[in-house]
C-alpha cells in the first residue's frame, strides 16, 4: 500500500483472514485506508465499520471509529459522523481519541447550527 498500489492492497487484504482479533480488525481498517486514498469513501466507510465492530475494545476501536467519522465527513454524511463522534465521547472517554472526538463533534454541531 505504501507504493500507491491500492487495488492490489485491497485484493490482498480481502483475501486475508485471521483468528487474531486485533489483526483481523486491523486488516479491515487497512482496506478502509486504501479505499479512502482512492476517494472511495462509501467503501472506506464499510470497512471502517467492520473494523470498529469486530470484537470492539477500548484500545483499538476508538481509532477505527475516528477513521469512520472522517470517512463519513469526506462523504458529506455529517449526521452519521456526528453519531460516531458521540459514540466515542460516550463509550471511550478514557481513550486518546476522546479529545479530538469532542472537538470535531463541536465543530460539526456548530456548522449544523449555521445552516438554519
């Protein structure tokens, strides 16, 4: 993926399977990254969702959720992004992502109010 061969990376990672919960979720996240690089945000969203839902835990799930929210924003789905930021704030207050989630949530909420 570092060489910009996103399609090859996606094919390779999709064929990958692991019983190791951390590795499998990471593979889903990497597929999401490759799709995001290609600006295929709908596909990126699907894989970031898979990563965040696969054996959710306080160590890795918040970072996958942040990627999911960013992909939603890139895809102009601000309501969905806001829902994801809320999930991080409510469920993962002790995570490193908590502060950014609160900040991005406030920005989205602020921009939503400006449109009315």
